[in-house]
C-alpha cells in the first residue's frame, strides 16, 4: 500500500512546479548554447582573419615579390603582421615576416618599395610609426634584414677610436 502512495505522489506533482522546472531548464540551456555558438563563431573569424592576403605584387622577369597582410591591425591604433614572399615561376624562393607599425591603418601598396638587382630584390617596408626596414631577398633563397643606423651598436667602434 505504501508503494502505491509514493507513486501516486509523483503522478500528482503540481503542473505549476513542472512548468517552472522546464522554464528554468530552458533559461539555462538557451544562453549556454548561444554563448558556445558565439565563441565558435568568434574563433572561426579569428582563424579566417589570420589567412595571409595579397596586398601588392611586383614582377621582374621570372621573379615576383608579394606583400601579404596577415590579419588586421590591432585595435585601435596597433600594428599589423605581414610577410614578404619572393617567388620564381610561382614557387616560393624565400619569405620574411615583419610587423608594420602604421597607426592602425590597413597595409597597402604604399607601405613598400621594391628595387630589383642582379642577384636580389631590395624591399623597403615603411610605416607611419616606424623607421624603414630593408629586406634583401636573394634569388638563391637567402634573406637579410638590414637594420637602421640607430639600431646598430657602435660601442666597439668608439672603443677602437679611443685607443
């Protein structure tokens, strides 16, 4: 007889209590789902934004130099990552990464200059908030980054002049 009473109590659970539990369950599940969906969407957008995009391209015979923007400038007035790629007949010979400090402005063809020489491409990267960076991309695959004079240490030179 007692078993019958217990089961009958569960059958007669007030419908109001069941409705409240359903509403609470949905009130928790829907926001959790929306937050998870937004997080996945945000990460997808970040991944897509980091795919290098061609900004400018210059050719010299069978060689091509490409300026690639990697992502957007950091908000609000930050730097932007980029790459320079030297290709021969469409195949990558060498590549160099850099950070452009351009006051939050998107990278464009105005941020580089290419000079072609017999054995290399001399590429200058310039931004509003940085000194020019010079990249020497040799046709044999070697990459050299030239530093501006104020970044080179002259302590050894001064020491030699004193002696």
